[in-house]
C-alpha cells in the first residue's frame, strides 16, 4: 500500500473544499474592494473612525484600503488564519487518525517501520499545503489583476505566498507534535487550535501595545507582515531562519516521540 497516495485520496475532498473556499474569499474580497475604491473619501473617513484596537483585530493597522496593494495586503491575516487552521488540523490528525479510526493495527502491522509510515504521511501533508498555497497564489494574482490599474503586483504576491508557506509549515509541525504528545486526534486538534488562537491573540496585543514588540518572536503571525510585503519589502531573514528551526525541531521531536509511544489499537 502506498501511504502517500492513500493519504492524498483520503484528504482530496477536504483539500478541494479548502481550495474553493480560499478562491472565493479572495474573489469576493476584491469585489468588495471595488466598492470601497468607488466610495473614495467616505471609505477613508469610516476607516479612520474605527478604534485602533478594532483595526488590530481585523488586520487593518497601517493599511490604505483605497489602494489595491493596501487592500490586498490586509488579506494576509485571513490567509494565515485559514491556512493555519488547515495545516494545523491536518498535521494533528494525519497520524493520530489511525488510532481514532481503529486502523493502526492494520497499517502498522505491515513490514515497514513507523518512521517510513510517518514519512509517507508527511509527504502527503507537504503536498496538501503546497496545493492550497498555489491555489491561493493563482487566485490572488488573477483577482488582483482585474482591479489593478498600476504596475503588476505579481512579484509582491508571490513573496507573500512564500511567507504564507513558511507559516503553514510551522502550524503543520505544531499539529504533528501535538499529535505525538497527546495521542488522540481530538486532543491534538484542541491543543493545536489553542496554540493558534493564543499566538493570534498575542499578535493583536503586540499591535495595540508597542512595548510588547520584543515578544514578536513568540507568534508566527508577526514573523511576516503582509502590508510590508505588498510595499516591496523583502522577507526578514532572521524570521525565515527561526521558522526553519521551529519546523525542523518539531518534526524531529514528533518522529522521536511517535517511535516511543504505545499505540492504542
């Protein structure tokens, strides 16, 4: 049995739903932008009247919503939330579901090591993340192009997708480690969701309270700023390196813990 193909077939329906949902989010959002841009000063006045805390919650701080680049940059927060949930939940269940579905005694009884099975599942997890990221990128470039009157923003959008990919891998690794730690898919998804919401809450707090900026390294939501990337700013190398370190450590820890854990069959 090919573990990779088995996982791809199992997650195909879910991947299609997530991909279509992401495409619709972008398309509907850009349609809304056309209305905001048409309203002109009225939109700016309404935006300026919003409390700063509310702007931080919805990712509107420092955003010029009357420009296509500024408005699209706001999407990065929603991309992170949706893609983080997708990758985190997938990471939390892709291994632990065998015990949940009572198939662990079958799949692990075959003449193959746990490491080999986990590797096949991780490859499928990686492929699902890449597909969702590519769909988001293609949908973004095509939708933004319909409303963009200036220079092409394809390079900036591509840079944003690279940042999103790093973010997706971080939460996939968090979900995987949660699965290896707690054993059941229900507990693993709950723990992963708690981490995601906690880091998001910290990100909002940092936006509101400038004296908390030193805690930026604790929340992946602040590693990359969508608005800055849409202005042509390069990815920060230190946060790319930190992302890589987090991913590698968590994946290796997951391998180790899962090899040692007694399976519930």
